[in-house]
C-alpha cells in the first residue's frame, strides 16, 4: 500500500512539471484569462449640459455614471484643437461643475466630461458628450403678437408680421445655440406674449425691452410698413424701390462699437440679399460709426436712390420706440432690425413661400456671432 501511495505522488509531481514547463498555454487556461481593454466595458458621460450663468461663469451638469469613481472636466476653444484639463470631480459629489472664467470678455467654449472607472479591471473610460456654450446672453424679441400687426392676403396666402418674425426668431435662437453657443432669452416663443404677469394687449411695449435686464444685447425682429397713401400708392402695394432694410439703435447702442458693427453688418447683408432675391431695387446700405448715428428723420425711403441705413429715432421720452426705451432703461444696448418692407408685394409673396424666413434668420444669427468674434462650432 505504501509503494502505491509513493507512485501516485510521483506521478502528480511529474504532471505538475509538465504543465508548467511543457504546456504553459494549458496552465494559463487553468489559471483563467486576463481581461484586455477590448473586453472591458466602456463607460462614458452622457447628457452633458452647459449653462451660461454670467459673463464670468459657465455651469456644467451631467448624468452620474454608477461605475465611476470621479470625472475629469475639460474645455477647448473652438478651432484650437487642444483640450485643457480644468479639474477632477469626485463621484461622491453631485455631477455639477462651475467654470469660473478669468475674463468677462466674450468667450466661446466646448466642454467635455470623462468618467474615471472605479474598477479598472472591468471598465474603461470612453469619450462622452460635448457641450458648446458661450458667456453671452442675448434677449431676442420677435415683434408684436397675434392680432397686433396688419394682415394681408395674396393669392390665398396670408402674411402677418408677428407670425413671420416669430418663425425667424425661433430659427435665430436655434442657430445661435447650436452653432455658436449663444444663449437667447425670448420675449415670446408662441403667438402670444406674456411678460411680468401681463398678456398680449395688457403689456406695455417697454416691458419687452425691460425683459433684457442682465443680458448683453437686445435685438427686436420686425418687417417694416408704410402707411396708406405713402408715395401715392396703396398701403399694401408699395413700389419695390422702398424695400430697404433699416436698423434702429437705442441711445446706448449708438455709442457702442459692437452694436454699431452688428447693425452695419446685418443691414449690409440684408440689402444685398433682398436685391439678389429680386425683391428690392437697391442693394446699397449706409453704414455708420459709433457716436455718429444719424436721426431717422434725415432719411427718405421714398427716394429710389436712398440706401438702407443704421439710424436712431428720438422722442419726448428719449428713444422713440418703447422696446428700445425699455432696454436702454436697464442698461442694455438694443436694436430693431427692420428686414424689409412687407407692404411691398414681392417681399410678402416670397415670405409666404417659406424661402425668406430661413435666409433672414441665417443672416441675423451670423451677424450677431460675427460681432462677438465667434466661429461656427456646430457639429
């Protein structure tokens, strides 16, 4: 019996030696496979949101990743191509981060947050969502509200200024947000307007401008009109030569170089586009300098040779237009963009085809972004 036990023990030792020396692959299989990167589960941050809190603070928040021990927060200036590591946020804290900017100058950033795996043998971090944002806040005002502007019907198609500029305004908002990271505060997003507890006709026009309090710029979107008998033509059938864009500035904007540059750019582009589209006879536009903006009364739209222009209009209470008076009262440069005259039938008919609104929205948004020196960073 003792000899049999010795023989079995000897055979066991020999087998162990063979496994370790002659059959390493078999020995590895018995020990279990080592996980590779391709076999680890990827974890990533999704639903990353960026919000402009002030000219010097951007707030980030995201969906927590249960498998993460923390997160790295990074940012990049569009066009730079290099990510900058800002900080690490432990998973024990709420998935929120405040980026304190070191300047109040206009800035545009792309942010990214990556998850750090708690168990690196099972998980690996992967690139997650990005978010585009700037430190600029714009108050965007689609003029009027349903029923407050004139209505004209051509060939069965109805044109109403308040409806047309609402469509333009919503598109401007989306372009500025998605391509340039600019946040817009809208005075209205539907046919109705409700501000400070006042709805539609109950509200004071100045409240639209007052709603811009805390914003960097106020922009009111309109199409223009002449009264009955102007130029000896019917109100809704003015001659094409009156179709010229006009940009009206409030008192603060007249001395603000950025606001004047924006007015010059958007007016010049509108004049050219209206001419190319065949709804205007004059493509020239009279640009102005900050501090030298002319009064509206010095301009005659019934002269075929007169160009569109940047101007101001004053009254007994300062700025003539309530929206501009309101934004001026809260210390915000403001402007009204009169894109074209809807009392020119050619303009109205093109607007009713759906072609004109997106063109105006693109021009407005691109001119606003260019004034701040921002680039198109949309995906």
